[in-house]
């Protein structure tokens, strides 16, 4: 391995987490042990609630709109985003892979409004929806979740999928159009999560 005698440039350095006290100052609510990396963008941070031990990576972009609630031990990976102006709830132990897009609102193009945010709101026709992602759900790289979708507890969404309808708890989904291809074991996942939470409670 090549040795270097000077620190690397910022572009090569490991990401830097923001001080938890600073994060807590700006968010609407903030748990303990969180990791929020410098280089993310949190718009309307006062409408974001972040649970214990959750992590928001560098390059994540959140427009909180009508509110974003992120549970305990949830992870938003590099380049993922929440947009659309509606509301979003992400459950405990859920994970968004790199480049996942949660889109909670949309212009209604089958109606008579003009589109895009350069237009005054009274001349647009927009629907602000809600996205709910259950505890232990996993959404893999570059998947897109559309407004008014509920992803059940423990469900898995394959990379690159477009989610336009509700998904069953503990189902494994893949393909375009998206279909259920399997079922994920739930008992062991829930057991391990309960053990971890009990340990944290005892330590805390």
C-alpha cells in the first residue's frame, strides 16, 4: 500500500459527521446516537424527526414538505432523497439504498394546471401524498417510490424498481412491473431487533 506523508485532499477524505448537539438544535426532534454526515441537504429541518441511532449519509437530500419522520436505527444511504412536498414516515431498522427516490407529491398532468415550480401555485394542480415505509423494510439501489404508497413491515424492494402500489409485509419484490417473488423470514429479524433495543434500554 502506498504511503503518504500529508493528509489527503477533502475529496479523498472519510466523511465527517455533524456534532449531535448541532443536529438536535435544528431538527424538529432528534434521538441519541444519530449520525448525520456533512454534505447532506435537509430542507425545512424543523419538520424532520430522527430516531435513535439512525444515520443520514453524505449526499442525501430531504425536502421535508409536510413532515418526515425517521425511526430508530434507520439508514438513508448516499444519494437517496425524499421530495415532492408531501409527508413521509420511515420505520425502525428500515434502510434506503444509494440513489433511492421517495417522491411524495406530483403534478396532476391529466388536469388543467400548469406544471413545475416556476409557475404560481394557483395555476398548478398538485397532489401532495404520503409515503409509509414499515419497520425493517429494505429498498435497494435506485428504486423509486411514488406518492401514496405503503411499504409493509419487512418488505424488500429490488434495485431499480418503481413502486406504485402498496407492498405486503415481509414480501420480496422485484421487476418492472413490480411483482412479489418471495417471502422474507420475519421471526428472527424481530427477535434480533428486540434484543438490541432491550440492550440499549439497559445501557441507557
